[in-house]
C-alpha cells in the first residue's frame, strides 16, 4: 500500500477561482479534481478566494505563504493564472525547489488595455508590442516572468501557443491541450423549449461577458437591417459585464425594445436551454482562445456564425461546421445570418457537422493528455 501511494504525483493547484465562483479556472480545477485518476494523483487546491478579503498587496503575500507551506509536500505546483496566483506560486515553487507548471488561458494585460486604456489592437499585435502605459507594461512583464519560471506551460489551443511564444517563451515548453467539453444535457425538444421560454420567430442568440471585444454593440446596431429582411427576428443576449448599461442604452435609443432582449447572467443549464431553442448562435468576438460557448452551440445543433479571430477557426471550419466572418464586419454578419435563415438545408448541414466535431473534445482525451504531460515533467 505504501509503495502504491509513493508512486502518486502530488499536485498542488493554485487557482484564482473555485466553485461556487464562476469562470474558466473554477470549472477547470473542479474537472481535474473529479477526473484525474485517484491511483495516480493526489490533489490539493489553494484558493485565492481565501485571501480576497485582505488588502491588495497583503493578500498576495498571504497567498504566497499558503503555497510555500503546502509546496513542501508537493511534487508539482500548478498555477491556473500567470499573475494573481501564478507569480506567488512560481516563487514559492522555486524556493522549495519544486517543479512549476503553469496554465495560460488568456492575456490579462491585453484585457486590461482594452477595458481601461482604450486599446483597440488585436491580441496578435499586442503580444509582440512594447509601447504601452506603465501599468500595462508591468502586467506584461509579470506574465512573462511567471511563464519563464514554469518548466512547462499548458494552453487550450494552438492560437494561444503562438501568443505565449510571442512573449519570448521557448516553444518547446508550451503544450496545447484542448479543454474538455462536457455538454449539459437538455432533454426537452426545441419546440417545447421555445414554448417554455416564450420564444417565437427567428431567434438569434449571443452570449458572453459584456466587454468591448465581444462585439455586442455591432449586433445590436445591425438589428434594424436584419429586421428589414427577417421581420420576425429577435436578438437575445445572455451575460453581464461592464458594458451592460451602455448596450441597453443603445438598444433603447434605436427603438429595439422587444427585438433585443437582455437575459442577464444565466446558469450553464439555462444557457444550454436557450442555445438548443435558438435558430442561430452568433459570436462576434475580437478575441477567443478556446470558446466553450461555440462548443455548446455546436453540441446543441444550433448553427453558428462567428469570427475568424483567435482560436475560433480551430473549432469551426468556414462553410463546414458554420460560417466565419471578420470581426465587427456588419455586412459579413448580416449575409451569414440571412443565409442561415433562408438557404434551404444549410443550417441542418452545419448542425450535423458541428455536432460530430464537438465529440472530439472529450473529457477522456483531455485527462489522458494532461496526465501524460505531467508524468513526463
């Protein structure tokens, strides 16, 4: 028995979010806890939520101390973010002479530049540029420093592999492992869902955090044009965020009450219900690493219109599993919506192909690839 236990990999995970908190890291760490083989891994999780009540700098110092104490008993320290938890975890691992593994699922510096400093650059351009305000340079430096401390970096897709490489990180230590996708089961038929949710006409659905790069404003502003050709169309938007009030004001100014419906923050189960009930799912995004929303729509059999941005082409091949257009291209978005609403057989063909492709992103595959990479460190 002791011999069997000694063969286990002791994994200490530092996470910025943990259930019931909502977000990618929370879902990911729970997935690892539930699916990594118990005979191969011992997992301990350190949550940043435990120190959030403390003042800004102090919380990071206390979080570092928590990691440092527990790292003594770990083989690998695994951080799920390169800044808030990554830097304290990386330093603690180094001081304890432990292997440091890092997961990068986005670029916090880019998001901050977009939201607080009015940047309009794509992530591709941002990732190689250095001409930014001091706070953004500090964030970029912090991310890169953390990435350089890691013995291996896991990213969810080839697109983010390239972004992290642009930071000056050696490509041989960047590993792409697609996130596992476990669709929510929705037993009701589409017609039943539409009746329950009080949906009618051509239902267009978009979902995500209400931030500038998700492109909701363009979807709202193009609705008068859509209604000119598809009279019974309605746009439903699920989500919340800093842009919510501004977007609601735009819809009101355009007289789109009842034609643009804000659903607010929904549970994963309710988002899945709306997805299955919708006629078209639209994701007009400037950036997407690995979109679970696209996979949800593909799995639900709802035809997709999205952008060629980020990792979207890794999920959807244009004219095969859906339609891809340039970001914020109103004409391209309108043509795609009109085609799916009117071209006979197109939506059903895309739905069939998309459903089949979504099956590739299984939990078994994700766990197998992750376990193999960890064992090889």
